[in-house]
C-alpha cells in the first residue's frame, strides 16, 4: 500500500506498533528514532528515519528539564541561523518537534562522521585531499560571511562528512549576525581554535576570529594536530597570545603561506576570506555555489504556480506523498514546528541534492585532475616571526 501523508496520520493515531514505538521513545511524529550517534553537554544526537520520505536525518534531542536560559538561547540562535542558510556544504534544518519533556531538532544527516574523528583515526590528509575539503569549508564560510553571519565555533568536530569527499559545516549555536565593521564581545568556541584577541577581554571582529579558526583547522588537516597546545588552559592561552607555532617542512610553500597569513596575531593584518579563495594553495579548485534559494516556508506563488523546474519536481513529489494544494494552503505559514513544513523541507533538500550531485561529482573530478596537474612546489625552509619550521 502506498504511503501518503493522511495514511501516516491514521497510522500514528491507530496503529498499535507505532503506538508502542511512541511509548518506548522510539518514535516522535513522522520520525522513527534509531541508534545514538553523538552526544553533547545538554543533548544527544540520534539517527532518525522520516517514515513518509524514508530520508535519514540527524535528531538532536534535548531534555527540557536540564535546559537553562543559556541553552534555550543557544537553541533559539541555532534555529534562527540555520533558517537563513541554504548551501550544499552547510547542514540543513528540517523541523523542530516539541514533546512534553523533550525538544527534537531534525537536521540533515551526514553519514561519515566528524572530520576530527576521520583524521584522528586515519592520520593527516595529503595536500591534494585536503584542498578538496578545505575549498568546501571556505565556500561555506564565505557564504555565511556574505550574509553577515559569523560562525564563531569553527573546528574539526563541527565539520561533518556526508561522503569522504563532501563536507557539511554544522553547529550554529554560537553563530551571530553582525554588520561589517561592528564588533563583538562574547568569548565563544574551543580554546584551541580561539584567536588571540578573544583572550584580551576586549571587543573583536567576528570575521577575523573565523579566519584564525580556519587557519588552525587547515593546520590540523595537514599536520594531524593543532598548532597551539598547552597542558593547561593558561599554557594554551599564552602560546596563542605569543603566536608561536611550528610548520613542518614537508608542507608546500603555498600551504605554509596561507596558514601563516591566517594565523597573524594582529586581526587587522590577518588575511580575508576572499584572499584565501584566491590563494595559490586553492588555485586549482572551484568553490561550491549556494543552492538556488527557495522559501523554507511554503510560498503559495512559488509552489502552486511552480515554473522553476526544481520547484515543479518538489510539487510533484509532495503530491505523490498525498500533500495536495489544500493541505499546502492550510500549512504554508505554520513554520518549523509543523510536520507538513518538515516534509516540504526534506523534499526540497532531496530535489536540490539530486540536482547538485552531478555538478558536485563533475567539480570534484575537475578539482582532482587540476590538483594532480599542479606543479609540485618546493617547501619553505626559513624562520618566520610567527612560526618555526620543524
């Protein structure tokens, strides 16, 4: 029997198996809750499956009883930020489901885990492999900065692998929207990735803080550990404030140069995201383009009078699932806490992912060919004011 939106509602209300799953905490709404795949201080993350679309999702589950004002604000900020981001290298938000004791944030699933774990178990990346991943990270951050959004928690643990050659930037609890030239005051993120100005109890420029963290991340990808380390927090802090680190001599000149341009103590002299995109290290790479932006709430004119070929596919898939024009009109303004909006967002994601897959594969093949053709550069073998060569 074909599954439809209405048949799923009927099963949720009457099917004894689904009723048992709900009672055992194995289901919430349209989502079957599977094994735990991660955990944090105030939440855990489970794999989920949307029963109508069969889409695998990541479900961030938060216990209301342990949420204070700070964690509530972080959640609200994460939702607000993700609502604005539509990019192939950024995790998508589908739905927020609120139950009596828990809140479920339903997001795109990246099935190959964290970049940190990948490198921790496999070792540092080759420069060729690193370039493919790093170009996608830069594309995601460049897109965020173009929308005046600062991430403020860039680290290897927040870069997820959808495939070994496709990354997704995640975790936007500390992200903020700030106009160019405006300054911030809150210390955010992991100390190992923190820029020197964050330790000085003064205002800072958000973009510059992200650039520093990207520099630490690139170093970690190429070397296998972070450039600034200390046995205590204070030791780490002093190491970062001094800005001293070692660059292995097996790194190419282009890799060493872009790292040293990002890890500059003075934020006013630190390189910019545009300069990174144009650096020699990434000269063979193309950068991922943002998705064609569709409304994340169902827009009547956009959907019911669909002229864009992708939106036509979205509407056809919704109709296949039994979501007709009447259901669309009834739910189009209900926001992220609505199951129909959740289905719509998943369908948009599936259509855009299918459309982008061929383009991504062509881009990755192009990048690999161009990187292999690139000349082998000599290594830099000299002392620097901010770094020493191992």
